[in-house]
C-alpha cells in the first residue's frame, strides 16, 4: 500500500470512543503479493469490555468489492468482508468484539484477491458498549433514569 502516515492512528482503549480519521488515506497498488494495513490497540492500556468496530473509506467504482478484514480480540480471530465499491463514504459496521486485559484489539485490512481493484484504508472507529453492574449494553445512567420513572419520580 502507498503509505501516508497521517492516515494511521495509534490510540489506547482507555476511552469509550476512538475514531481514527485522517485527511488522507492509504491506497493499495496492484502487486503479486498481498498488501495489508493494521490498527493495533495495546492490551496493557485496554479497558475490558465489549467494543463495536467500524471502518470508513472513500467510495469509488474502482475500489475492491471484497476487501478482507481480520479482527483479533479476546473472542478469537474473526473475518469480515467490506465492499468499498458500494459502501465507501460511510462507517461500515464490522461487529462487536470482547477486549480483555490480556487480549487488546487489532484490525487488519488486506487487498489479497482484489486483483487490479484498489483498496483504501482511511479510518477505524472503536466504541465501547456501556456496561452497568455486569450488564453489557445498559448504562447506569439509563438504569437510574428508569428507576426514577418506575418509582413515580420525575426525571
């Protein structure tokens, strides 16, 4: 891939939302070997929990229709496919993945099998699901609000 370092992002998973967006992006060039780009979040700084992962790239009819994406997290190695020909110019949801204190999170894009079609890498977004008292997807603020409503209190 043609590398423009401004498009790459390193961050810690200590925050609830990390969006790595660059004003420029990486573009693959046709070759006989697969090109990859990888975002890695260190397990030493990861906040354990469930994280939603999405990617963003520009859209063009010349981009690959089956970009290979590999997501590595506590629940193992997971594969996804992104159609940059149709789904560029927006966030594409790749799934929800668990991060533990030991696992961290990595996301790898590959242009393997795309032939002469270009593959772009521009942005990765990871957002931690709210969690309250061990219930993923439920924030304590939602719980407090609901308890006030059901007990006849005012919000």
